[in-house]
């Protein structure tokens, strides 16, 4: 492997880290050692970064599955979102891909060793994030109808 080849992954990792928005959390200086650290260091910033895409993908799935989201009341919208995001395997994998595609090499190694737990936490955060922004999802649906 040439010197240029070995510096490419480090440059990619630095670029990926530079994209991430700050998230308020007190974190130890060392890299993520537990899934809780990983959640705060990696998952929360990446979900914040990918928020517009997360909402758009969710709105697309609601449209594709003809879910009567816009006519539902707020409580029913919350239920519909939770059901879609927890039961639709294709959407779950799409969300996992939106986030894991932006992992650094070290984060990918950690993810591969803790895949089930990281996916569970990632999807938990995503469901909460989308439910908290149900009105934004409804706005995206309304815009697609126009």
C-alpha cells in the first residue's frame, strides 16, 4: 500500500468527523468504549446531521404505504410513526444505512462488534426524533401532494 493509500482513510475519517454538528453532552476524552458513549459521541450527532433525510425517508414511506397520516390527530400520528418505524424492516434498514454510512473506520469496527445493541439504540433515537417532529413530517407530506 502506498503512502497516499494509507492517508486516504484518515482523511476520510477527518472529513466525516468535520461534518458532524455539535451535540451537548459531557463526554470523556477517550474514544467510545461503551454503547452509551457511542450513542452520545456518534449516533446523536449523526442523527442530527441526517435529520432532514430521516424525515424525508419517513414521509416517503408513509406515502408509499398509503398511511392516512395527515388526517390523523396528534396522538394517532405518534402511534402511526412508532408503528411504521418499528415494524417496517425496509425503513429500519434504510435508517441504519443513513447513519452507518457516515461512520469512521474506528466507529465501524465498534459497530461491527456491537451491531445488535447499536442498531437498537440508533432506531430508538430515530423513532423519538421523528415522533418529536411529526408536524415536519406532515409538512413534507403536504408539500408532496402539492
